[in-house]
C-alpha cells in the first residue's frame, strides 16, 4: 500500500520537476533491451545528483558503478565544456551499453568509462594523477562500500562531495545478524563513517519508485 502511494507521489513530482527527455528515455529503453537490471537511480534522484554537481561547480566527477549510464548522463550534464567524468564499471556488457547511451546523449566527449573491478581501477586512477575530484558518486557493489569511501576521500579535493547510494535498503541496515555481504558492507561503512574525522556527513532515508532506501552525503574537510 505505501509503496504504491510512494510511487504515485514520485511520478507526480518527477513529471513536474525531473521529467525524462528523449536521451534519458532512450538510455532506459536501450538498457532494458540489453537486459540490464533496472536498478538505476530514479529521475528525481538523478536530478539531485545534477544539482549537487552544479552546486559543487564540478569540473571533475568520479562514479563507481555505471550500469547503463543513466546516472552518468544526469551527472555529466552538470559539467562545463572541458569538464570530465570518469565512471568505473566491472561488467563489460554494462559498460558497452553505457558507452552507447552516453554517446547518443551527446556526452561522449565528457565521459570516460573504464571497465574492471573498481578496487583494481582506483589505484590506477591515482597513479595516473587523475583527480582530485569535485564530486564522487559511489553506487557499485555494496559489500566494498567502506573501501570505496576510503578511496573517495583520498581522491577528493578539500570541499569535495561524496554521495553514497543505497545505504538503507528497506531497513535491512538495522539487521546486525545478517550474512548478506551488501548489508554488512553498508553497516561497516556507516560505523566507520561515525568516527571518520576527514568528513562531515549525514544520511537520509528516501521513499519512492525505488522503494525505501537512503543515501549518505559527505563533504571532505
Ligand atoms: N549508477 C547507476 C547504477 C549502478 S548499479 C545508475 O544509477 O544509473 C551497480 C553497478 O555496479 C552495476 O552495473 C554493476 O555491474 C557494477 N559493479 C558491481 N561490482 C562492481 C565492481 N567491483 N566494480 C565496479 N562496478 C561494479
Ligand atoms: C541494487 C543496486 C543499486 O545501486 C540500487 O540503486 C538498487 C539495487 C542492487 O544491486 O540490487
Ligand atoms: Mg544505487
């Protein structure tokens, strides 16, 4: 019952304030046709990422977990010309689909998708001297979120923003005796975060078309 209401309200708000344009619609449609899981951010969440990138006046963005490039398109649209977004994706089929979607959205010059497990690609980014980043969006495998966050702090500029998706997952986050690696990863991440002296952070719950979930927003001191 509540899920149905959340979805209707989400649709109402998204239709008004974060409507899908042809490029976003095409990205969703092509991702569906390619058999990708439909776990991208909602359009109003995408709009929030776009607004945060604008607030940051972001010129350099890092994303962990590309899927079909839906969130990538929202984020890259906030970049000025000459800006850059690097997105890391372990699944080559997801990465190929995303590259096509991003090119169709006219954003190819701004976006580089690297294929591989993020924990292998992050040290390479650092060695190449890429970054520091103005905004980092963590949305890959949940079990490794604590490690991704440490890397994100390391690769952020002072004042950099780090957004971590899916920290609540229908309240599973409360379960201290689960063997679900995704839940345990998020619990470990939030516990680490509580004593992290490098950032100011908060966490908010969300409801909507993606169910009951939430995100962490952190700013590097
Ligand atoms: N940010 C996307 C959704 C990402 S879904 C959006 O909102 O549009 C999570 C993605 O992380 C999936 O595509 C999955 O293949 C990828 N992934 C899983 N494990 C990974 C890893 N170890 N390194 C990089 N990406 C990974
Ligand atoms: C899943 C991953 C996500 O990034 C998300 O937003 C929702 C679900 C998943 O792996 O199930
Ligand atoms: Mg997510």
